[in-house]
C-alpha cells in the first residue's frame, strides 16, 4: 500500500475563528450525543454556548 504525503500547514486561529471552532465542536458533540443516546430524556442534553474560557 502506498501512502501519499500530506502537505499540511498549521496556522494560529484568529479570535473569530477560535469562537467558530468552539461553537462547531459544541454542535458536533451535541449531534453525536443525541445520535448515540437518543432524544432529550429528562433534559439530559441541555446545552449552552460556552465562550471565552
């Protein structure tokens, strides 16, 4: 099996980019949790947006 080398460049997130990254990850976690555990039984998945921590 041959592998191609990836050309990856890491760059620091801007403040706006950081906030969007956090929100996107929270949304992905919420989606995964709801898919895995199903529904909002007993208010189990009440999320709030957490920023600047």
